[in-house]
C-alpha cells in the first residue's frame, strides 16, 4: 500500500499548487482561472474535486453552446474540460474510483471536442494503448509525417495540446497516446518500461494498419516520437529499438533517477502507477538513458530547462556527452516541462521535428 499521509501535511497544497501552475499554463489553462480554482484549497485531498468542478463548469458551458449552434465554442469548452479533468488526475489519489472517473471524463471530453473541431481525427486503440490521431487540415490526397506523443509519469494524452497545435499547421500529424499506467489506462494497467515500449510498438502497428487501409493519411517512412518528462525516457526506448522511428525529441526527460532522492509526491505517484513501492523502485533503478545511448542512432533533440528541480532530470551535460550527435535546446530559466518558457522551446521544437521528418 502506497503511503499517502504526506498529502495532508501543512503547506503541501500551497506548494503543489505553485509547482503545478506553470505546467497548467503549458497545458493551456488560463492562469487567472487556475488561481481562482485553486485558491480555496486547504488540503491536497481537495485537489481532485476542485479541478473536477472546474471541468464540469466548462462541460456545461459546452453543452449550452452546442444547443444554440455555437459549434466552435462548444468544442473549445469541451477541450478546456478535458484539461481540467486531466489536472484532477495529477494527484496520487487515495480514492481510486474517483481517479478512474476523472481520467475517463478527460478522455470523454477530448472525444467530444475533436468530434466538433476536428471530425477527421480518429481513435486508435489496442493492447496497452489508446490515443487520438489528429491530421493536418486539407488532408485530401496527401500523406503526412507523424509524431507520436508519449506522456510521462502522471500525464496523459489530454495534456499536451500546445505541442499538437504547433505540429499540425507545420504539416505533421499527431498521435497522442496513453500507454500502460497512464491517463485513462492508469487504474487498469501498470507502468512498466518494457511493457510500455511494446504498447507503443503496437500503436505503430495500428498506425500502419490504418494507413494500409487508407484510413489514415500518414507516411510510415517519416515517424517521430516525442517524449515529455518520464515520457522522454519511454520515447528513447522506442527509438532505440524500432527502426520505424526516424527522429526523437525528448523534453525534460530523465537521464537517471535516484529513488532515495525523489520527493514523496513523485515516489507515491510512481508507487500507484507501477503497482507498489517495490515495483516503483525497480522501475527507477532500471532507468538509465546512458545504456540506451549506443542504440539511439536517429536524429535527436534534447530539450532541457536549467531550473528543472526534479532530481535526475537536469542532465544536459551528461546527455550530450553520451549522445554526441544530439542537438540540445537549453533554456536556462526553464522549469520542468518548460511551462514557464513555452515560447522559447515549442516553436523551435516543432520546426525541428517538421524539418527532420521532411528530410527523413
């Protein structure tokens, strides 16, 4: 059983709210709304409910807009609801039924948003994965390169809208997935590095099947993986072992992790996602990007923030020593996931992916 007593510690709610604020901004949440929603928090145990309440307000507004024919407003409000439902799921929630419900609601809201705003989007699902394939506008007669977006420890396919919104206008399709232990699969599957790699391989197989059936206008010779936070390591594992991957971008990805150096929040979240503390420790002990380095031969972009305070993540010097062919995009004042410096990394990363895939 994962120890979650720290959630009630004095100051925990205020500290978590402050740490998560840039991340919420990076996910597309208005910071003024974020401050209003989180201001009443007195305990971390209230976090899922206040975020869910914000999500339900956006959903109600979306449904009202749809009734009067305001399709775009309805779609945008559903997307905001998905973001807030996702935020509700960030905490290692002792109420697993509540955690399951908010993850499903995030998935449902994203589905409703895409149905209104991007009817050409399609769901791809299989053993250990589920995701949304989004296609650039004016897709008729074209086949697009595709970036597979891999989320991290407590993230999901509903978080990184800004990345997809940057890639689509650049002519890159986006497949954002939940793998084992993530998003809508978090309470029914367990996070495991090798199991996650196999799930992403099956997602690539499903993408190939859809392309062969003319159900997805993607170019299978131009596939990239983009991993964010712990997803950076998970993406690197895929890139190291699947030659279909022609490029990889790792954003705030770990080099190594030290179990004893992890803050209680991260250790507890890993404990829930991996099954228990022993499984989480084994996962952390096996995480070593240097061991993958000899197999990472495709073009690589490493995106690092100098103010990333999670132990094991800010390792730009070590990463570039082990991966001399990699390009480094370093933002000295960027925090973890660089939500406080989005304009300094996101456009350049989207350009790098689009240009690298065009020349693949």
